[in-house]
């Protein structure tokens, strides 16, 4: 174990996080079903002797949550980990080391969110002393509250919520909102079936087409998931939003202010748009106060209304920490209150956590001599 890894584990223990070790081979379905397209296309799949689809763990959050559920552990509980994860990456590397904390079961959302960010920041301050750090924070809950308050149809709310954090996907969705394309991406029988809304028939048609093309229906998104999204697109193509709704969405997504100014900026946006953000704004304000009370410098934390992270299980705050001018973030994290229920927990368990890329930290240390 490197000196850096040992120091990180000592820091986690001092902050009350229990070390956990989860298997390197994991069931693939939770990642394929829940984690999102960005991670799904980069995982390494294999099979067990019984035919179960497995994968090399591409991240730790889902395995830690599965272990927590399997052991019926009491909450609140904080888990710390450090180990290899495996993803296909453009630079050719596929194995790298992550460390982090998953904080499960704390009912005080604002406090837990602030603690997660403070833990991540403390790790970087220890590993890279004196290096300026910039925190970017977004909030899925606020974004979804804006969509609902503006009166967007449920289908558009779901599509935009899935696109949150991807500038390209949001831009494409807004373009479709302004001028919905009728049947884009569909042709022939698929278009007719999607227009009818018969999801089972469309899924069967898609599965047949995949088999004829030599594509396994279990590779990537399932025929049923593809059918659901195509039918949703067909329904959305018949809807248009008003210029006022589109303008309000664009105004919201352009908000980028220091965290200390963010509650007032959101309240001002809501008032000027004639909407009420209610509990979402209350929680945001409480979290901002909790974060700033943890000793982090207000000038180093920015709220970006359009900022998200490419994992579909996030439900609330999301954040990244980077060195100013650095090519990639050093830390990423966020809240995932629905994840444990989706993974089979008998009752809802709130969760928030972060991961740090040790290879990026090592490169930053090398760059500083």
C-alpha cells in the first residue's frame, strides 16, 4: 500500500467511516439498469459458470449499497473504501484506483451532504497541501422542481431529468421542445407501432430486429427499455412548450454564481418566472448554510444550475472538486436517495457519497514536483 493510500484510510477512520471490502466481480444487472448510459458502455462483462451476467466493478457505490442491504446493517452508517475499479477509457487505461465514503441513512440531508463535501475536500487538502481547489455544485432536486413548477408534461420532465448534466443532451432536448420532430429516428413498422403506444408489440419487434442483425438483446439496453423510450419520444413529438416556458428554462440553466449567493439567485429566478420552488429551495438553502459552516471557503464553491454528473442514480446535490485549470476533476460525488430501494432495500434509505481518483491525485503530485 502506498503512503498516500495509507494516509487516506487513516483520514477515513478519523472521520468515523468503517472500512469495507466488496468483491471485484459484481452482478452486472444493477449497473446496466441503474447506473446510466455513460457507465454502461464502459463496463467489462463476463459470465459465471451458471450463466449469470457479471462485470468487473466499474465503481463502488452500487457494490457498497448491495453489501449493506445483504447484511441488513443498521443505519446511519458510513462506509469507506479504497480499491481498483475497471472501465474502458479513451486513453487506453482500464484499471485505476478509487477511494471514497458512502454515507447511508442519515435523515438530516443538509448535514450529510455538507459532511460528504467536507470529507472529500479534506482528503484533497491532505494529499495536495496548498493546491487551490474549486468546487462545482449542482442540484437534481432543484432542476426537477423547476420542470414541475413550469408545468412541463411528465414525459418532458423525465427526458430532461435524464439529460441533466449533459450540455449536449439538454441542448438537444430544448431544441425538440421548441420544434418537436415527428418520428425522428423511427421508420416503417417501428414508427407505426410506436405511434400506437403498444409497448409489448414494439419490444417484440425490436428484439426480432436485433436477433436478425446478430445483436444480443441482453447487450446494453433491453428491447423493452428501447421500446419505452421510443414510445415516449413519439408522445413527446406531439407536444410543444410556450416561449415563456422555454425562456424560463434557459434562464435557469444559465445561473452560475458563488454558493453563498445561490439561494437568493434561485429565489429571484422563481419570483421573476412566477413559480414556487418550495421544499427544494428550502433544502438547498439549508445545505448551503451547512456547507459554509464546515469551514470551506465560500469563494471556492460555485453553484452551476446546469451542472450534473453522468450517473442516473443521483437524486439531489452533485459535486466535483478540481484544481483550477486541471483537465479532469479529482473528486466526484452526490446524493442518491432512491438507489437502495431500487437495489432491493425493504425501506427507503437516504444516501450520499463521493469518490476520488487516486491516479489523478498522483499525477497532480508529480506535476508539483
